[in-house]
């Protein structure tokens, strides 16, 4: 049998205290002391101290000590708290090989004591001293220290490498110091560390390399700091962390980038920060999260993907935020959720107007909706909450609860309801019976506010004899869904009445949230039979794309609140031409191109008409090919000429631009031949043409324009040139020049021969002139005969 030195000491202590069977023990001690010499060991309890736990624990706390008394070598736990010990204490612990736990709290140390190097201590606390820094060399190599607590000091600086020797450390507490920042990779040698606490410091940023090496960490607490920025990948390398507390900081948003590495996290606390936004996908790396605290922040809206990936979450605390809107599928991902706190928000709209917003929370057991400005409970608000046992609706001025509102909550036992604003009309009688049959009545203290004869009466006493009609607002005109044109104004109208008629307030909502600085016009008028109604008009001047959304009118009076149907307003932009068609002229057989393009929202459709008609030759003959910005008319014909209209049309309206297409056809000629005429005879030169557009004719002789004379004149729209009594001077080169958009010319040679005795048949000449309709020629022939 072999006993340790500590066991031997305990036996000796029992002898000193008068243990039974003294003789036997003394014999054993003497025998056992043969190999272990203890003659020189001090086994006396130090003066002023208390020795407990069989002398293993020595308590010297609160003794006003300025020096450490002589400590027995057998001590295992030593408490020196609340004294006046300073760094002058040296060598007093030399040889205390059994010492495992040392407490030096509330003394006067200004640095970590040097004497700690000479011991194999596993647990040290030096809380609430005057230590200002942790420098390299404070801890010996091969340190056995497992727990180090230096809370409540004035530590500002921890040198890089100061913790390198603490390779066996399991718990490190640095709470309530003045740490502003920590060196990168400060903890790279603390692979055994499991608990790290940095609460109540002045840390303002968590760098991406700070926690590298903490592969065994399970708990990280950094509450009550000034953290504004958590760098991407700040928690990378955490394989075992299941508790992370970041409460009471200045964090503004939750990002997927800094959440990376928290796969094992089960509890995350971010209360009392400045969080306004949760980025989509932030929880992708937290599949094990079971408890999430986001209370006391500044969240305004819970969107459909806000809590995506939190399929294992059991508790969610969103109390004390500014949440005013929760979208329909916001909680659809959290099918395992059991506890949900939404108290102290502004989600009256969600509860009052949405259809089953919590319907996917089929495992929810405890639900807190207190203090949310809720005025009415609809029949489908708690749809799907089949396992809810406790529902808190306190501190809401609820005026009405529709029948069947609690049909889904078949397991409910505790309903907290203390409204003093209930309208106890006949529609509420069902609730009286339901309370009596389903829940513990001592949690319900709600009272009636209307009618006057039952004001203040607890609803459990309501009966058929004292109920009446509801005085809540009734909407008579709902706002209409419509299209609003960008840069123009639009209005939404909502009207309501009540019985009896009372003052009503109108509130306009957009996409479930309040509208900032709305332009609202309200009035009260009389309808048929003198019934009054109130109207509210929401004006939206100079509409922009941001004004699109779902609008709703909320009407309230002192008895309750009524919601209109949602009006969808889509913003459209009036079309504008980016390419306007211009007049085009082409030759027959070529391709005509007309440009036309427009922008708008929605993008406008482009259509074409010719001369106001949809059916025109190019379209009918499939010679028109439209593209996004042009139309091509191939193999142009004269029948394609006309006015083409381009119409750009969308739901905002239609714009039209016109252009003229001209198709040129080269004028065809009647063949012109050289002529010979005898002097004194008359001659006719013809330039018979057609074309598109109708050409103009000009005649030239030897390159000079021909000027009509008594013997030279034109007829048949200048297509016929007549020379009476040809002379030798009339001989020459004659040219007919034809001009439209195209220019062409034909020429002939006229020769005047000497006179011969040739009889000209006068009737034939007159017939020729008649053919060309020239009365002047006839007259001239008559003059010649005379």
C-alpha cells in the first residue's frame, strides 16, 4: 500500500483534531513516514486564516493582509481575496507543489505576479486589481494553467505572443477591462481553450484573424463592447462553438460573410444592438442554431427570406424592435419553432389584415404578441397554431375579435387578454362561451368599452340582453388598382362611414409599411338620404418607379379599425421615340427603309399603317419585313407611295409619327427619230413620256433652251413641239430633257431641206393639231391661208 504526500498530511491533520483510533493511525503514520520525510513540514494552519476541507483549502480572504503568511506545503486551494497584497510579494509560494487553485481577487496587484512561475497551478483568479497590461513573459513555459480570470482590471494592452505559453488553458475571462483591440492571432496556441469571455471592454472591431486557433472553443462572450464591424470570416475555424453572445454592441447588420464558420452554433444572442438589416442567406452557415435573440434592435420588416435556413430553430426573440411589417411567408422556414417573442413592436397590420401569417409555425407552443397596437383579431390570424399553449395579447387596445379566431389553437390553456376597449356587440357573444369552455379564465381581465351600458364590464359577464350593432368603420369605397404614368400625378381614393357616424382617421400603407410624408386630402360629405361618409385621397405627384406597390387604406375610430382591400399601382412610362421615321425616296425595284423605335415601360409595341390603313400593298404582298428599329419594303413599287404611320403603344398610351415614301419610276419614252423636213413645211417633234412622279419637260436646241415664238410652240403639256414653216435656221440638234427625282434626256436631229413642190394636205395638218388640242395652231394655220 502506498499513500501520497497529501493523503499522509490529511491523516496527520486528523490526528491533530483528535481522530478516533489514534494509536492505530499513529502507527500507520510512523510506518508510512519512513520513506517520506516530513519532519520539517509546517502543518500548522496560517495565523488569521481558516483551514477547511481537511486542511486542503486555506482561506485567508478579508484579513487586511499586506504580506502573505507562511503557507503550508500541503495546501491545494488558497484564497487571498480582499487583502492589500501587491507585486512585492515574492518567493512565498516556492515549493507549494500541491497548490492548484489561487484566488487573488480585490487586492492591489498592478501586474500578474512573477511568483506564479514557480508553481503548477491550474486555476488563478486576479479579478478587480490594478493590472493594466498582459506582456510577454508573464506566464512560464509549459504552464499547467487551465483557468485564468483577470476580470475587472484596467487592461488596455495584451502584447502579441503574451498568451503563447498558456497551451493548456481551458477557460479565459477578461471581462470588465479597457481593451480596445487585440492582436491578430492572439489565441493561435490556445487549441484547448473552451470558454472565452471579453464582456464589458471597448473592442470596436473583430478582425478576420483574431480567433484563429480556437478549434476547441465552445463559448464566446463579447457583450457590452463597442463592436461596429465584424470582418468577413471573423469566426472562421470555429468547429465547436455552440454559444456566441454579442449583446450590447453597435452592430448594424447581420451578414453571411461574417457568419461563416459557425456551423456548430446553437445559441446566438445579439440583443441591444443597432441591427436594422439581416442580409438574405445570412443563416446558411448556422444549420444547428436553436436559440436566436434579436431583441432590442431596430428591425422594421421581416421579409420572406429573412430567416431562411433556420429549420432547426426552437426559440426566436424579436421583442423590442420597430417591426411594422411581416410578409406572408416570413416564418415558413422555421417549422420547428416552439417559442416566439414579438412583443413591443408595431405589427398591428400583420395581425389585423394578413391571412394566416403564422400558419407555418405548427410546433409553436408559446407566442407573445403583447404591446403591438393591435386593435382587432381576424378569424384567420392564428391559423395553423395547433400546438400553442400560451398566447399573450396583453397591452393591446383590442376592440374586436372575430368569431372562429381561436379555432386552430385547440391546445391553448393560457390566453393573456387585458384590453379595456372591447366592443361588446352581439358578434362578441361567441367569445364569452369560448373563454368559459377552453381557457383558464384568471388570465383574462378584458372589459367592454361599448355600448355605454356595459362599459367596464368584464366580458365573461356579457349576455344577449346588452349587446348591439358594431360602431366600427365600414369602408364604402376601396382604392382601385390602376396604372400610373411616370412623371404624372395619380390619386387613390378611400371612403368610409360608421353607425353612429363618428370621427375617423385614415392611414395609408404601402407594401405593408407606413408612407412617409404622404399628401392626403380628407373631407366629410353627405350621400343619398343624408348619410355622412368620410373620404381620404392619397395624392402621388410626379410619379416615379419607386411609387409602384400595394396600397391600402386603414380607417380607425375610437371603436376599432377596418382595412380596405389592397390596390396595386403599377408605374408605366409613356412611350418616347428613339428613332423617328423620315421621308424616304427610292427607285422602283429598290428597298425602302423606314426607321422607327421607341422606349417606355412596359416596352411599347410598334405597328405600321399606310395612309391610315392596315392593309396596304407591301404588307399584303409580303414585301414588308419589320425589325426592332426598321421596316424594309423590298422591290418598291409606285403603289407603295404614301404616308406611313409608325405607332408605339404600351399600357400608358400611344404615340404616332408619320413619314412619306416616294417611289421614283424612270420615265419611258416614245422613240424619238431624226427627221428631215422641206423648207416651208411644218414639223412636229414628240417627247411622249410617263413616270412617277409626273416629270417636267424642257426642250433645247443646240444646247440652248427653246423660246416659243409665233412659229415655235409647245402643246400637250410640252410633250409636242411644233415648228410652222420650217426654215433653214430651224435645222439643228433638238434635245428633250425630262426631270422628276430622276433626270434623263433624249435627242434628235432635224434637217431642213430646200423647198420642193409638195402638196400638203391641209386637212391632215389640222387633224394633227386637233389630236394635240392646239387651238392656237389652228388659228395660225388660218392666218397663213389668209
